């Protein structure tokens, strides 16, 4: 069963323990599996992605003053707009 994660609509936060597909990022240091997914953290500042970094072991690289949100290993995809 999947878990629901609530993402703030604006502000600054770090989204930890998420998976990104290699076609959606050019961030350095990500270790992609055979399905093309990598465990990562996304830092968002003022509603804009400021960095994408790998998760190493169980540690994340979020900023201490930001809200941290556990993505529970979910896949993050961009929102498509027509």
C-alpha cells in the first residue's frame, strides 16, 4: 500500500527519501538502478527546486532550518501542463 505525502504549495522544504528517474534529472552523484531510478533528496527554496542530491545510507543533506518531508520512497515526476 502506498503512503500519501503532502507537499507544501510554497515556501522552503526538503523532500527526502524520494526516487527520481534518470530521464528527469542531470544531478551529479545519483546512483541509478536497472529501472533508471535513484534515491534522492530535493531541496526547495521559495517554491523553486534549489538542489537535488543523493541519499547516502540513511542520511540526507537537507538544510537544518528547513522542514523535512519523508517521501517514503515514492517516485517524483514533473507536473505536465498543456
